[in-house]
C-alpha cells in the first residue's frame, strides 16, 4: 500500500511542477526590438509550394524592428523565445502589399534599347525619373509593345513561414 501511495504522490508533484511553470523554458531569452537575431525559416504559398528557405544553409540574420524585414515577419519574431519554432501566416498587406495594377505598364517597342528582344518572364531594369532603377518582369510581348510588371513577385500573396529562432544578440 505504501508503494502505491508514493507513486500517486510523485505524479501529483510532477503535475504541480508543470502547472506552476517549471518546464525549463521560462528562462530562455526573448527576442525584442533592437536585438540582432538569427532565424531559420521556410516560406510557403497557399498551395504549399516552398518559395524560399534558409534550411540547408546559414540562418537569416537581421536587427529586429528596424524595417529591414517585411512587417509581418518582424512581428512574428518579436517576442519569440530562443529555440522556439512557430508557423505564422502573413497577409499580403503585411508582406509585399497588394498587387497594384498601376505598376503594370505597356511600353512601346520604340522605347526599348536597340537590340533588346524581350521574352515573357524576363527581368529588366527601368530607370525612374528620379534616377532610381526598378526591376520589372515582362508579362506580355507583341510586335508593337511589351507589358511589364513592377510589382514585387510576392505582391498580393499571403505568405506562410515556419520560423525557428536560433540566436539572439
């Protein structure tokens, strides 16, 4: 009878330890704005296809809260504990924004550099009036013109990331 009582007491004590938060994770560092962090990530689209990953290579390093990452990614990492893994879906508005029709342009072939033979999917650079360059993708070609899209390729898409926080400095 005494042996059974000891087992029950042990189970109760272990149960109380986990309820009171003695799991060992509460002392791990937490990522906050201004911290330099390293994460491994895998990015997928709604159909499950992987569009980018750091797995198999070096983790991504950035300073949290400086705007160097898309807004939703920054928000997802803020408050994570070291070694935590989480999956988050970032809506287009917090990723690369909505797809903007005003960034799809039809350009007459007479405005193209001599010798350029554009093809669908080709990436080109265009100069803006202020001197900056923007990358565009050719989406249609005709004898008289080409259509280019200056939206980010991920614009208008919700992105799902599996994120693992591997270092905080």
